[in-house]
C-alpha cells in the first residue's frame, strides 16, 4: 500500500492538484511503481484531513490520465507502465 507520509499540504494550489502532483512525481522518480496499491478515498481523506470529494476528484483525474486504475469494490492501484512513466517525466 502506497504511503502518503511524505505528502505535505501547501498553500496556493488546490489540494486535488497537490495529490496528483505527489503521485506524478513519485511515478516519474520511480518511487511509485506500476501495481502499487493506493489507499481508499475515505482512508486517504482521513489521513490528509480533507473532504473525500477532494480525493475522489484527484483519483478520477488520474484515472483519466491512465495513471491509476479503479474497480468498483476493489482498491485502486497505480497503472504506470514505462510509457506512462516517460510521459509523466516529459510533462
């Protein structure tokens, strides 16, 4: 399970964007790998002290980018193959 212990909220940008950036930076650096499990939306929102809808928005946008996969009733996981990792690095 992926840990968000290194995540720190910053002023100035929306929290959902900070969550996305945290995951993208980890994927680009190789510290977050394909298949790593993500905390549930409720668990992560409780850990970060944010609204569950904020985490939901971040996860939805990451899904649209093809960086995570979510299945109803199952945990979400990182879906960052080498092509996705290269794309994130380029951005």
